């Protein structure tokens, strides 16, 4: 299950040379450090944006990353690339670097309802006795 997460930054803006790494998911959280572009990391968790911030109707995801120097923090998916087998945290297997925001998280299988076995009906013994008891011939006057 080898994979790599890359700090992508904003390719359309070459002035961005590093990204903020947050203490918890969300834009309004502490930023203890910044990670340079192309830094690599591993992932321990992925969570939806706590404020439901989105772009084109898609809610951002936050990745809890561990960097090579041991520091950890949260980075939003629109600043990351994924490569390798990312199924351990809910994504697919990518042969080349793939923009995390456009990568579709693997669907969580919907549990299938298993019908209960048919209930075994126990005969009502009193009813059976009443139905099967010998009838007396009617008395004639």
C-alpha cells in the first residue's frame, strides 16, 4: 500500500511557494508551520471541511498529514496531489500524480439488508385439540 502525498500548491499562481499547515481542519485555525511545494507526506485521516466550504458544489476535504521531519497538520485537498495506493484513507490507486480535489473518494459500500429467516410457526395445541376431537352424534329427541 505504498503512496505519496505531494504539496501541490496553486499551479496557476507561481508566486505561491509554500502552503499553510493547520492544527485542525478549517481555515480559521492555527498555522504552526508552512510546507514547501513538492514536500511529501503520509496521511492518517481525511475529513470534510467543518464549515462545508466548497467549490462548484464540491465540499473541500482536509488531509491530516505527517511530514518526513515528524511534524503533522491538516492541509486542504485543493493544495495536494496523490500518487499510489490511497485506498487506506478512502481514495483510489493512482499511477501518476493526481489532483486530490478532483480525485473521487472511494464509495463506502451501503450495507445490504439481510432478511430475517422466516419465523417458524408453532401449532396452537389447544386449537388443534378442539378441531380434531371426536364429535358426538347429535341426540335425537
